[in-house]
C-alpha cells in the first residue's frame, strides 16, 4: 500500500529515521518521502504555508500515479496531510498524523523553548530536547541511537534547510491556534477516512492534549501516545511506531 510522508519543519528527506522507514517497508508499505518545493533537493519557491506543502504532496501523488494513498505527516507535515485529506479525500484511504497539531483553538499551547531551539543550529542536546525526553536516560540513549542512524547515510544527502530563513517563518512564540483552517476541522469532523494521531507524552511543540480534547468530536480519530518521549516519537520507538501504523491501516482495510 502506498504511504506518502510529509516531513517536519526544517526537515528534508534525510530527517526520517531510517529504521522507522525500513520498519514501514517490512510492514508492506510502499513508502515515499520527498523534499518540499525549494527545500532540500527540490526546485521551486520555498514556503512553509501548509496549503502549499499539501499541494506538493498532491502533485507528487499525481506525478507518481500512486492512486489512493495513506497520507502521513510529521509536525508541519501533519498539517499538510490534513489539508490533503480535506482537499482530495478521494485520494486518501487513511491519514497518519505524527506529532502534529489539529486545526482550531488549542487547549494547550507549545513551549517557548521550541522557538528558541528552532531558530539556531542544533547539536545533540537540542536533538534530545526537541524529539525525546531529556529527563530519561533511556530516552537519551534512544536519541543517540537515532542520531547515529541518521548520520549513516553520507552520500547524496538533501541540503539542510537554511536556519535563518526557517526561523523567519515561525514568529517569536507559541500561537493559538497554530493552524486556523476551519475547513480542515470541518473535514475531520465529517470524514469517514480513518485518522491516526501518533504522538508523545511530552511534545514541547504540539502537545498531544489537543488531540484528546477533540476525541469526542472526530468520528474516525485513533490516538496513540508513546511514553517518555518528545516531538519525535517514531525516532525513539521506530519499530513500535511502524507496527502501530500497520495495525491501524490493517484494522480499516477491507
């Protein structure tokens, strides 16, 4: 089954943990990752407007003739995936949203710390703070393992997203809502397409509590929250995350 993954803020094709992608392939998915227009190895005009990122995904699905897909997205890529679902439901069999935010007002905003870390070059300690649980030794060990896996591929890597340009796109602090698209919230409230949010118990960017607040309003929503981790739950638990996604898709595939 084709699975198209939209990447996070400041991410490129090389930001996905290889063990997560390999585990998805082992589960039978045909996985497609890509760089947004103007970023990484892609040409065109760069932007982080979620509607434009969604358009990139839709154009890719059409160009590769993938037909109906599982649309997935991490962080800002999760916003793009929600717009794909709302705009082209005929192309979406399932939606897999990873550590992202729902549209509309939030019950809990992100931390100011994210905006500090997002606007500078990041070292391993920043990587731990952003995507893992810095108070947990087990999580720190998982972060080191993930960082090693990400560094293994050295050839033909996508160029990094320019930090100064990316920093200028996000403002100075948390917003509420982050994603004020009423049409997308309406689509989520009325869709028959199964939706999974795979999140973390300590996401400093997009707290998972905002999905729990909508649990009674979104008829097809599944919520999986992985413990002792941050904005990259699929990096701390790459095999488990792939297994959860496969189980979710399998449950709703006839």
